[in-house]
């Protein structure tokens, strides 16, 4: 009741004082920030690195800010002129406070801090970072080896999921079917908190992305050219999803609920409790959503009808729709404890379940060949073209359950910064699916109809083990040796069963589509790298070795013998990173790495899904990995109002995997498009990737990204030519407006240009999104509203032309959507927490394989 009275009072005061508020806001917006610098040192005049320096504005808390001193004890930040209380905190030093009047650009000189009485006056070399509790100033920042995106400022994704957040991340593109790519390459390696995770299920694709709520995400690290310290998988790069885990003292947390259309409901919570050396946390939630997609295609044959078999389609048109509903639940809980001053132990467990029900309907029109037709009304001709119509209804259910347990231990050695990190992970996922299809077919004279019933049963089970050890050895003030070893074991079992009944006759198993597959993959890796800095020049060189052992056993009912695939290879992956500081705000970056794209398990087996019996995918046991050499030259400008990060990139792959398509006739005489992955030649990508932010006023922030790129494909397979080159573009522009202290609006536009090769043409696509948020309940609550794809234009159109046929396809994964969400934050502790940086397997500050708390 008191909340209602308080809100009503606030509304009344704002209504009466509207002119005053607008005037005050205009005055605040007109304030220009000034550059403030200084240094932190002890009484022996030694620099104090990584000290937290907090400036609290006495008149307006919105002008307050905080920063860290660098390795030389120097700090810098931009502040609005005013009177500030300055607080300095650092490990092993007493807290210091003072007051300063900031009226213009200023160097505040040296601040001296005093050691704690129990600590010697020697250098504290093992402090690597502190945690500052404050909202990020910008949603996007550039670091030496990655780009970091903070979704907390992304209004459009409020109440959404990981897929919605990725749609707004610079250098990342999400296609209409949920496929994620980086700079046009879909071979993206996903990590959760720095490691593979069962949260993404078994081959769940977009469904897995939709089961991770946006509210659970701390940040996303975009690593377009990973160093040797990372696993070598993923030629496009790595997306590291860091989930929230509070480090505040006491009991803290947040709850968020969402309602939307197409019908969507979500409820998520993040809770933590910290007391003494123990930190406990639990994150979880659940949701329900509906989806609706549309698929249309048209096939035309260029072959001579007289040379074709009876039943071949000279023309085939397919129009399909699919509707479904999904439910998911997940919970992650764990703890972190400081066993000693130099040892940390952490453990966590995760449970996830995902259920889906779908109904799809496809209507087919086929103009087929009927040979030697001598019926009444037909002359003596070798063939006629007959119209046939088919209606296919598919109803299916699927469920996925996942479990994951993680354990980590970190041990510091001595006082020089040596660190050993050990981590292990066990992951288990299982998916079960059931689908029933009803297919009615008849010709244009309705004198020949066929009723076909199918049952499709699928089971997939995945087990993963991960064990790793990392070692860090600092050398002097600016050099470090890093080394480590890692073992990944991945076992997938697939069981696929299809039966059929025609015209209510007996049920028979379809032998070509009933199979069992066992996939085993073991990767043993080791790496070493050295990094250092000489004046303004920094460098890092590394080498990673990975031995891959793959065994695939495939059994199909129709085959007398089973198919075995064995692959074992040892490969090396070097990396070189160079940087040069032009000045404090300008930096040049040059790097190189070598990556690998191992074929997915079902790419290596002649397995065929029966969900769409007119478009069948079959694996290729002879498929080899794709290797890629990647180069980047970047520039980074970072100032108070502007960040500008253009990157020139060049990538060339060997044994590129392309999708070979050919047409054939099934047992019912219908034309079928078969797709099979093949190694066909090379692919070259080059371009300019630009990411920038600009804050023209305090109430207006702009974030934009552009990828202007070229591509060249060389290679062919059978009669299919993959060669071609071209030029295309991708643009994204986000404007955020803050008319009052508690109100924000955001509008985003996205455009992807057309792209052509010799055989394929992809049409351009664009979309516009809108979001708004209002802070309520004295800053403890936020209500948000967003619309995805305002003009309902997000769809994909492709044209394929070969010497034997042409095919047009259209797909829209989801129509226009909107949602409203409400979040509430409660807390006991709300102060800056500056512990020594302890690494753990559940969080990742650097995006490396070793984990640590967010910085």
C-alpha cells in the first residue's frame, strides 16, 4: 500500500513540476565531461596497481564514477565538473578518502596510501584485479584479444533469451532459423563460462539458445581470432557466454518475469549469499513460448523428359507451415570458498529440461512424368505430364534433459603471481523424440489416391568429460609464461526408427531410415605461450597441439554390414598477437591464428532424417576437417564519447565443406532433393569489420557496426560448381535515448546485403526492433517493453541454379513478436568488493580456458 501511495505522490509531483524537470534535465544534458588523471603510490613512492578509485558526486549521484589504476598506478576517467568525495581502496592498504572540486581538465597528482600494519611494504605482485559493482558505461568495449558486450544496457533484449541478445552483438549475425554466424561464417564455437556446456543440449540449435534467459547473462565475449590458449575448434571464432554470479556481501538477488506474443512467459531468478570466505549462489528459471514458421519452395527440372524415369517431377511446389510450443526449466547452484589465503575451491551443478510439441503441414504440387499412357483420351505418346497433389501433416514431441557437474581448484604459489588451476566437468544430455506423419496423395483426376502413415522415434544421448590444468608464471613486471593441458571426451549415441503403413495396410519398417550410430571423439591438447611488453609494444606468441581420435560406428537395417569411420590426426595451431600503443587512447593490433572445423557427428554417417521426405540430408564418411588461417589488423580508439574499432580481416580455408545437392526419385516416384557435405576446394573471406559507439549527449547513445566483405569460393564436386566470388554487406545501428533519469528508449535497425555464388543467390534482408524501459520502486525495479521485427520483414530467400535444375526457397522462422517484462532487485550488501582475484571454473574474466570472477 505504501508503494502505491509513494508512486502516486511521485506522479503528482512530476505533473506539477514538469517545466522544472525539463529545465533541470536540459541543464544536466548540457554538462560536458572533463578528463581527470592521477596516480596512486605508497609512502615509499612505489606504484600501487589495480587500486579502485571512486568519485562520488555530492550533488548528483548520476555523475559518480569509478575506475582502476593500471600497472603503473595511473588512472584516468571523464567526469562532469562538480564537488567529489574520492575513495581509494587497494588490497593490503588502508582505505583513504579526500574531497576535490573538479572544475575542468585536471591532473590530481599523486595520492599516497598507507599499508596495513600487518603487511610488509614489499610490492604486492599477486593482485590481478578487483571487482567494482557499477553499471557499465558502454554496452560494448574492445580488449586486446576480444570484444565484450554487456546486455544489461540492451533494452530490446529485455525479457528475451540468448538468441535475442546475440542478435544485437557486434560482429555476430543470427539468421531467421536461429543459425548464429560471425562475419558470415556459421562455424561458431559456443562456450558457457569458458567451457562447453550441457545447457546447449544435444544438437538443439536455436532451441538451446532460447532456453537461456537474457536476464541470466552477465556478458558475451566475442573472440574472432582466438589465441593458442583456446581450443582450436570453430573457424568463425568463439562466443563465450558468461552467466551472472554476484560477489556482493550478504543476501542479494533479482527476479524477472516476462509476458509476450506470440504467447511467451518467462520467470527467472538470480540469488547469492556471501558470508566470510563462502559464497553460495543459485540461478534458474523457466518459460513457455510458441513459435510459428513458414517454408515455401519451387523446383524446376532442366532435363529432357524423354530420358527420365516414370514419376520424375518436372516441377514441384511446396508450401509449409509449422507451429509449436516449448517449455524449459533450468537451475544452476554452487559455491566458492577460500580454503586458505592462496587456495580457492569451487563446485557447481546444473539441471536443464526442454520440452517441445509441434505441428507442421506441407502441401505439395508435382508436375510428374507418366510414360506410355494409352488410356482413353490420350494419343499414342511416349509420356504425359500429370498433376499430383500431396498433403503432409506432421505432429511431434521431443524432450531434452541435461545435467552438468563442475569442480575447480586454484592454488597460488609464492608471492610472485604463480598460479595453478585445475578443473573438471561431467556432462550428460539425453533427447527423446516422437513424430507421426499423415500423407494424402492424389492425381489431378482424383482416380488414384494414397494414404501413408509414418511413425518416427529418435533417441540421442551425449556424455562429456573435460579435465584441464593451467599454469601461469609471471616474469618481471610485464611478462608471463602460460602453459596447460586439456582432455575432452565426447560420446554420442543416436537411435533412429521409422515405420510406414500405406492405405491402412500392414506396418513395415523403412530400412533405409532406421539406424543406430555411436560416435566417440577424444581430444588431447597442450599449449604454451609467452607474452610481454616493451615500452609501447606488446606481443604474445603461442603454440597449441591437438591430437584427435574419432570413431563412428553406423548400423542401418538395409545394410548387410555396418559402416565404421576411424580418424586419428595430430595437428598444430600457432598464434601471434602484436599490439602497439600510439598513445593512451589509440592502439594498433595485429594477430594471426590457425583454426579447425571438425565435421559434426551426423556429417560423417549416411544417416537420413525423415521429417521432410522430399528434402533428405545424408552424411559423408569420407569428410575431412576444414583448416583455416586467419589474419586481423585492427585499430582501437577509446575516448569518453567515442569508441572506434575498425578491423581488416583475411581468412582462407582448406578442404572447405560445402553442401552438394542433387535430385532423385523416391520409392513413391516423387522427386527428392538430396544434400550431402563434401570437401570441395577453398574459401577466402576478406573485409572490413567496423564497430563504434558515440555519445553525442548524455541522453543519447549510438552504437553501430558494419561488415563490408568479399568472398571467393573455388571448387566443384560432380556436376555442382561451388566456385564464385562477390561482395556483400551487413549493417546494424542502435540508438538509445534517455529523456529522464528513469526512462529509456531504444531503436535498432539491421540490414544484410544480398550474396551470390555461381549456383546460389541469397536475397537481402532487413529488420527493425524497438524497446523501452522505466525504472520504478526507487531504482529496485524495471519494467520493459519491446517489439521484435516491427515490419515483419525478417525472412530468408535463396535461389539455387545447377545444370540440371533450379530451386527457389523462402523461410520465415518467427513472425513479429512483442513482450513486456518486470524485474525486481533486492540486496543486503551494496558496497564495492575488492577481493584478490580467485579463478574458478564457473566464471571467466578473460575468456580464456581458465576461469575467474568478472572484472
